[in-house]
C-alpha cells in the first residue's frame, strides 16, 4: 500500500478535494498540468514549494484511484 503522506483531503480546503498538504493545489490541477504537456520538473519549476515527491504522489494517487475502474456501456431501451 502506498503512503500518500504529502497529500490531504480537508473539507475546509477546496471542498475536500485531494490536495498537496499545506497548499490549495489539487491533484486535479496537477493532472491538468500533466495533460497539457508539463513534466514533473516543469511543475516543480513553476511551483517550487511543492517539491518533486509531492507532485509524483499526486500523479500516483490519481493513477491508483482509477486502477480498478470499469467502464460500462449501457444501451438505451427504446
């Protein structure tokens, strides 16, 4: 089991979205940066207070969240 010690989900911060501890930078935002072409090093350069390990934990957290997700196709009945 992975330890996500650098992440937190606090209802008082961004409505409880998982964030990097001590920040208002969400896992979702990190994924949006990665999806737009940013590398971990790019993100840490832009947000040096995060640190590489925290950014990597955010990405791993998102990956593990979706690891066992199953998509179902539902056909509409006419």
